[in-house]
């Protein structure tokens, strides 16, 4: 009696496995949604839309952008983590959602390492270290000497505690071993106005935001914080090139799927995203935002990149005892 029953169960399981394999082989057979945790129009949104446009060409289905800003990317990240793990709901992942938030917030509604698989880091957003035209330093080494000669009397501006710009500033302070007073502002515009007016003497900013003032000669770019120079500022060295080897502080954008997404579906998506990253159109759109297109990474390289990122940001968060509610 047991043998026919077991055979029947085995046959049913085999048929189900065959149907599942067939379903995965047909992926995708309808539109895919890319959830972008930012408002329309900014650099992150432009990266997301460029990814969506080029990815749709690779997979043969529409990729629809769904902007869901809120709670420093957590609204979108929480929603996608609970979405069906079928490859039809993707997250425009970032260092904020995958690396910073879990280390900054006491309460989290998702756990990146458990709830997500990051398929690719598509673009890196290096930051620029700027001072104003009233401050004497023209290089980062000169600013270091200037700050040490005026210990405790110089200020740096940011757009708020725990923001990547503020954390990068704290990383830079540690690297240069200087003492600057943090002055937070409610947004980039007032922070830049304070820098231009010499109320603050240093700011680590998004390249695209400071670029018009740099080109007008009102701000002086001392260095960029990424691993390579930015195309829009070809004469500005990296912090490492400016005399501080190994320094790296940049945010990034990529694509993540819920952790339970079938391996075959994830592989299809990852391969398509890698092709997008190597395409001229995507590169052109991303570089226009003063971002750096990344080369495709293997899963092992990707995990190493994210863990290194988590470690470097985590160090400054712990040292400065920074927490957000």
C-alpha cells in the first residue's frame, strides 16, 4: 500500500518541479517593477530610470519605475522585502538601504542580509570635499594644516546627523586628524549658503550639487572621496591621491531582489543588469550625473564590496555613537 502512495507523491513532486522549472524558464513573461526609494528628478531617480529603460531592452519586457520615497529609503525597502519573491518586484538598492540604515536606526522593519540579495552595484556616487573662496587652503593637505592651526574654530556643514555627507565628513576628520565643529542644516541649499557665506569652512557634498559653484569659482574643490576621479572634475584628485592613501567614502546604487527569489530568475536578472552596466547609453546617462559606472562584479566580489562598505561606515557610526530614531 505504501509503495504506490510514495510513487504517487514522487510523481506529483516531479511534475511540480517541472512546472516550476518551466515557469522560471519563461521569466519574464510580463512587466517588471523597479521600486525607487527617492522622489522623481534627482540623481538616484535618474539612475533608476536609466536602469529601467535599458533593462527592459535586455529582458524584452517593460520595466516600470515606481517612486516610493520615505523614511530614508525604508518605506520602499520594507515593501519590496515583503513582495512576492518572483523577480517581478525589484528594489533600487543603495548604501542607505543596505548598509547605513541597519547601523543607524534602533528599529528596522527589514534585515538586508536576511531579506535581500543584491544582484549588482551599478553606480557609485563619490562626494566632493569643498571649501569656499574666502578660505586660504587650495589643497587638502593645506586645509589639514589650516584646520590644525585653527583647532576648534572652524566649522563644517551637513544636511543632518547620520546623513552620508555628515558621516563622510566625520571619516575625513578622523583621517586628517583635525577638529571641526559640526553645523547641521535642513537641506543642501542652506548648507551651501552657509559655506558660501563663510559661516562654515568645509562641506562634503554631492558632486552635482556643488559643481555649479565650483565652476563659478565660489567654491574650491579639494578632493573627491571615491576610488577614482570624476569626469566632471578631472583635475580634482581623490582623497587618496591628495596624500591620504586608502580613504574611500562613496554612496552607491544597485539592484536587489527579495532573498527567496529563485536562483534561475536572479541569474537572468543579474546577467541582464551586467549588460546594461556595460552599455554606452547607461554610461552616458550616469556619468552626466557625476556618478561612476561600476564594472560587473561576481557574487563573491559583490559581497566583499558591501561588507567593506558596511565596515568602514560602521566604524565612524560606532566611534561617534550616532543613532537615529
